[in-house]
C-alpha cells in the first residue's frame, strides 16, 4: 500500500511519547507548538515501546519519542540519549541493609510495566543475570500509577531515575543499591520518512532541544 506524503504541520500532528517524555517535556512542547503553529491540532498517544512502535509502523503516528523501538524501514530513528533506570522504593519500606543481589530483591513484591514495555523485558533480564526470578510481580500500564504505588510502599519498581529525581533528593524515595547494574534504555526520536521536510525537521529539532533543556536523558 502506498501512502501519500502529508504535511502534519498543516493539519493534525500525531505524536507518540513515552511516559518519561510526557511527564517532563510534553507541556513545554505543546506550548512551543502553539506559539509557532497557532492553527495546529495535535493528537498525543502516551504508551510503551510495543504500542508506540506498532502505531508508527501502521502510519498512525507522525513522530514519536520511545525507548528501543521496534520499527519498520519506513521509519527513521534518531538516537537522542539513554534513559537511566534504577530500582526504586519508598524510604518507609524496610529493606535489608547493604547492596542487594537479584536473589535478595526477588523476595520483594515487584511492580513493573506490562510485557509489551521494554521495562518489563529489562526487569526479566536483570533477574535472569542473577540466576533467579521474582516470586511476586504485579504489572501496571500507567507509570504514574506505578510510581504512586511505589511511594505508598506497596511494591518496589524499576523506573526511570529522572522521574523521581526530586523525591530521591528529598529522601522520600530511595534508589536500591544492587550488585548487578541495571541496563539503561536507548531512546530514539522516530518519524515517518515520507513526511519529512522542513516543517517536520523543525519539530524534530524542537523536541531534541527540550529533551536537552530538561536533561531528560543522558
């Protein structure tokens, strides 16, 4: 099937973003787009790697910011950094002292994104490297809700460090020290090749600028 070239800046711009980007950068991006393109309409989808990759592949999104995308050849990928991850827990949770092994952490209630998310694969691989598997895993498709449950002490979660930087600094949350390093995720800005032109190039540049300004990825 052939797709006609369209200019998303002349109508509806369809954005796909990770929750990390949505929490830190999205409002600024929307404000800047409003200033530069006052007649522009936007449709924003917030989701995990599997969901956003599928929508890109099906030509349902114009541009996206996601980790480790699984995209087809008609999508161009621009590397924009790495999303640093850590095991995060409430400071009220009574954990063993010292540096914990995967076997130590496996005894705790774990909460993580669903199987379609790269975070879930990273969690599974991390425990496998330690020769173990967690005994109790709950999943949640909302990172905001996941963080709320971590804050309450309900479970320990593997989440992007940037999202909880302020709470870590205040001591409300703690990064659990572990013996096996947690793999960071490569993050890409992806867009439909057939749509690329000066206008979409401007959006790509603006998105990269805001990511750098907010120090979202390293």
